[in-house]
C-alpha cells in the first residue's frame, strides 16, 4: 500500500477509534466504517479486519502492495485488497459486454417493431419488383407497380432492408450476449479456483 494511502487509512482508523471509544462491539463498527470509507475513496474491493486480539490466523492472500497491518489503541487492523481483484475486473467487463449486447438487441427489437407497425400503405403496395401488365412504364428495365413512382419503390425496398437488418441485429446481439454469459459462467469459477 502506498505511504500516503497508508497514512490516510491510519488517520481514519484513529478517528474511528476515538469516535467509537467505549461503545459496545466497537471492533465491528470500526471495521464497517473503515470499509465504507475505503470503498468510497478507493473502490469496492477492500477488506478490513479489526480485532482486539493481536493474533489473527489465516489471513488471506492479498495483492502485492495492497496490504496494511497496523495497531491502533489496542486494536489490530488489517486492510487488504483481495487477490481476485484482477479477475473481478475482467468479469465486470464481461458483465458490461453482456448488458451492452442486450441493450443493442432491445434497440433492434424496438426498431423492428416501429418499422413493422408503422409502415404506410404506399410502402406495402410498392415493395419488391413488379410484374407489369401492359400500361406500366419501365424504369431502368423494371416495371413499376401500379400507382408507384421510382422513389416509392426505393423507399419501400429500403424499409424492407431496415426491417431485415433490425431482426438480424437483434438475433446477433442476443447470441453475443448468450456467448458472453456462458463464458463468464463457465470460465470464471474455474479461474478463481486455480
């Protein structure tokens, strides 16, 4: 633990010891308050052990450089960041990726619903290529449907393309989120045990 951080933790612990002096079960209250303070200042991976006994058995493995062990007013205080921190950061990014994929899939679903429920009559009538019967005028070698302009046909085909892209995007993002979920569920516990 860096010197300035260690000094800040020691000062905070002294303040908490003075504040909770004479209070029943002050060890627990000091540990909770110090953990809350560290979490607020440095992130959620800090652990705090406070004991009136000088001997603590089975101290956990801490990340190198993130451990402080000191005594204040007859209390032994151990502050450390547990060694699974780097894995937790990796799993957090996997969870973030899964959530982003689900949000993008939801956006694609909303886009598809909007396009499916809000398509004008002209688009329904003019989509696709037309098979002409007599009176229709060919444009670029293709006969336009009756009552449609070349621009209407282009808009209708673009509309159909966006509907297809939205449904494919929704499927792809849902599958991506599922793959990320399987990865984080199966690989995470194995790596933590190793």
